[in-house]
């Protein structure tokens, strides 16, 4: 009996050459040759999602893997109709909600931003919540209008120093606020 090639078929990945974006798939009792996986690839941008054995794929004319489909073992990420969501196998998430104009990055471990030039953040309000903050720079400049910096309840602008009895000003006096 001759097999008629369908225009579109669904299969399951049984082998993967991740470094070449090629897979073999199982379709209704038969194994395909190595098939290329459709990816975003041109000189402007290259995006690669590595295939996984067991993922269900859509195959065009027995020659090209068009992409994966959600199934019982690979469910859709929880989202709403205004969110674009990417969830990685370790739980890391990138979400953009076009209704609230909110971009959320959720990294389970480290989040690194690297550049050879500069990083600029422009916003109305910024909050950093951390158990420790470390800033290393050869020069640090803080500008804040008429504001103040308060550390452990001590004002940088309005703090005073008590004079000790051994200095030439005499004992018991306090210095004025910072100038």
C-alpha cells in the first residue's frame, strides 16, 4: 500500500540535533528523515528555541517542522488576552501586558544586564527592595534638588557632631548642620 503524503501532519519529536535546528519525528507509525525547524532567522535577528524530545510538532508536506503545539504535557502558560508570555523550563518568565503597559521579568536566580556603553533609566519613581545593595564606581554623583539622604535615621544634610572636651572649641558644644 502506497503512503499518500498529507499537506499537514502532527508528529512527536524522537531525535533532535539542537545545534542544527533539526529533528526526526514519529508520525502514525513511521519515522521522518531529519527535518528543519522553522525559526526566526535573518541578518537582522536570530531567535532559536531548542527542540525537546517528546514535543508535539506540526509538519508541512513531510519536509518542514512549522512549530510546536500545546498538549497535555505542555500546557499554555497562564495569561490573559492582553499578555504576551514566555515561560522557560526552569520557571523564568517574561511578560508584557499591552493593556497595563507593563513589562515583567521574573528570573529565578540572577538577572544580568551587560553593555559596553551606558545604562539609562528614566522614570517618575524607583524602588529597590533588597537585603543588600552594593555600588562600585570610580565616581558617584547623587543629585536630588533640595532633598536629603537618610541612613539609619541620620540625615546627611541636617546631622550635627558633638564637640568633645579636648578640642580647641571647648566641650559640650555641637557643630552646625552640613553646609
